C-alpha cells in the first residue's frame, strides 16, 4: 500500500481525479474500456466534479456503484443522486454508462442478482474492475461492509445486501470484487479517520477496511487524516 499525504480535502479530491483520468486513458489504450466503481462521501463528490473537467476518454468509460442505500429515487441519501449531480451533469458521459444499483426494487434479493449480472456483463466473469474507489469510516467500515454485519463473510457473490446502518439498508460490492480490482484508490480525509487510517495501513483485519488487499492500493489522505501516521 502506498500512502500520499496532501494538505487538505480539496487537494486530495483533485489528485484523485487526476489519477482516475490517467488510469482511464491507460486502460482504454490497452483494453478499449475503463470500468470503475465509486463510493459516496463529501470529498468524493468534489473528486467526481473535478474528474468531469479532466481529459478522459468518456465514450469508453463505465461507472458502477460500490454501494448504495435503499432509498427512493432522487433521495439525498442516495449516492446515485450525487453521482448524477457531480459527474453526469458536467461530463460528456452517456447516462447508460452509469450502472445504478437497483435499490428501488420491491424484491431486493432479485435486485442483488440483477446487479451481479450487470457487473459480469460490464467487467467480466469474474469481474475485474480497472479501479475501485473506497472511503474509510471512523468505525473502520468501507463500502457498506460494516463491523459485525454478516455481509463481511459473503465470499460466493459479488454483490450482497447489508443490514441497516445509520438508518438505511445497503447494497454493496463484496470483498471478492474489491480484491480483484486492478487499482484500489482510497480517499481519506478528516481527523476522525486518523486512528482508522493507521489500522488500515497496518492491515488490521479486525476492521472491515483492513480486509481489502493492499497489493494495488493507493491512499490519498489529507494532513488531518494522516496525523497519526509515522
């Protein structure tokens, strides 16, 4: 795992956008497409807005979701709502190249299977993402892989339902998909993440984030989040 420390959240967001744009150009040149999965959060929305202004081969970019809250369309809790506002509204990306988790379905188990099929169609079988963007919670969670949830032990499916967390059920990618990505890009900002960033760096498997493989991982952190690193 490589860790880069920048001054503040805005610098982290811009550097993350630049890395994604570079990876996109390399992937399209090598394989004809770039497939990424993105998480939510304040800094990531700044990152995606910045990405919209970068040199990206948008015709060959495909965007999946790392996780999503079970909530109605347009709800401010939905990552998709912000993904559309920051990226789709500002980049020449066709709406069909964003693959939304079907959390509005009345049958969430069937919706999980449906998104698994979408993942295979877009990223292959087994699915290999060119880049997966992850955040780090102050409790050590990442994606919607939260402490104590049975979803942590799902190894036979690429997509799963997590239990209620902060008032919402979630749909999430699982470790098998995260751990097959060509690059894992962690975006970590804020002093409330400082302790967990140390534990992530140390590969502490007692926190959900620590179970993500570090071989192809890059962490972009601001000085507040990196305060306890040595």
